[in-house]
C-alpha cells in the first residue's frame, strides 16, 4: 500500500467549504485504486489565522510542508480582514518561492454544459506554461523623488536558466499532447528581455524538430485566444504574459470557477502546489453554493503529477459527465448546490469501478 502525504490548506472563504468536501472525492479514488492511501495534514493558515497570530503561517510552516508529497490549496485572501499583499506574500508566494515552484501550468478546455462567451468555441483544449519565478514580477527596482518628479523603476529579470527550463517544459508537455508549442513574446516593443526569450525559444525548438512551433506577440495572441482558441496546444509565456493569458483562458471557458492551476517544482526537493484559480468569494460563504469544479480539476492535475494518471482521467471524466448532465452550481446556470455536485461525481466514480 503506497501512502501519499498531502498538505491541505483550505485557506479563506469558500476554500474552507469546498476543500474538505473534495477530500472525500480523493478518498473515494484511493478506495477504488486499492493500492494507495492519501494522508491529509490540514493547516488552518488563512487571513483569520493572521488576525490571531500576526503571520499567515507559523515559523515552522515551510518545514512542515517540505515533508509532504504535494500541497493542496484552497482559496487564499480576504481583503476585508487582511490586505491582499499581506496574505499573498505571506502564504501563496512564500510557498511558491521557498518550494522552488518555478513553473505554473493552467489548462483551458471547452466543457460541454458550460456556456462559453465565444460564439464558436470549437472544442478548444490548450494549456499555458508560465514561468513562475522571475520575469516581470521580480522585486528589483525602486522609487525615488515625489510629486511631479516621482520616478518608479521596475526591472524585469530574465535568466537563461529559468527561461530555458520553462520552454523545455513546454516542449516536453507538447510531446505528450498534440505536438505544437506557441511562444508569447513582444520583441517588437520590449527590446532586451523579449528578443532574449525568442533566442532561447528557437534554440530549444532546434532540439525538438518534431514539434511544430510559432511565436506570437502577446497582443495578437490574446486576440487569437478569442478568435481561434482551437488552434493552440501548449502556450509558453513569461510570468506576466502567462498570468494574463491564463485568466483569459479561464474566461473563454465560461467561468473562472472551474479553472485549475499547478505550481510545479522540477528538482524534486520540495512539493508542488495545486490550487484553483478562483478567489475566496466572501459574498457566498456559508450558503453551500460554491462551485467545486475548479478545486476538483485541480485535484485531477495533482493526481497526474503524483503518477496516478488513471485516477486523474477517471475524475475528469466524472467532472465532465456531471456538468454535461446539468448537475452544476448556479454560477454555471444550474440549480445544484456544492454537495450535490460532489455527491454526483462520487456516485459516478463508484459506478466506473464496478
């Protein structure tokens, strides 16, 4: 019996409602598998924790996370309690940085039963690979002077190491998918970092001659996500460009409430972290109507990462069939509550295993 230890951080708002319920789905999958058990270690780190302790996580928090195989995160943040920059940098970004989660991945896929705002979604299915450690989100820069003489300088940092490993990851992923990688650039306007990005992209592309490649300027690429999303397979982007494109990907799916994400550690020294894209939705806390699909799709990616692809595929099948049958929450146009959606998915999983 293989034991997989997972750090669970429900976080804030609906995370505290959704995450515990989705753990029941993971337990069901473990039961179906028969050769694995998931050991959940739940941590109450959140904005409420900050109000009580003055920090988002205890001083030994990172050491505790390092002892687990994966981190399963809910929604973090409640600006009515704690400023976003405090909660973000004290928990989410702290984990990303100190666990060396250097790549962020977010899939976008047309799901039957979810109304896309696109007139012709054409069954799109792509994944964005985002550099997750530097780029435009570096902390290098500063401000001087004040009033009309005020100056703000923000330096984007692009190292060859981080750029190349991100692009290589995209190509390796494309080999398992449809064999196409699109690079997001802006070398006609950003004259140092983006030409550098383009050069590394081409050098890596030369190593994978079987993969079809293209490079699009970020403004045109954003438009293409809307006009021809079915064209894309794997899209690779810098930290900022990837951030923008992934939110757009969630939007063309029809709801940010179903969008998952993963923060990947590549060296194996620390766990990777899996989280939904949606926020903590404080306006619907306690109503039982939160959409659990983003958290469940996140669990699917975690299962794949841990080597349980069969279980991940089974879960995703149950998710899509449940939505397709109209069992969905109000934000997707349905009438089911959170628990009804999860119970239906669990029922399907048990049916598959018979």
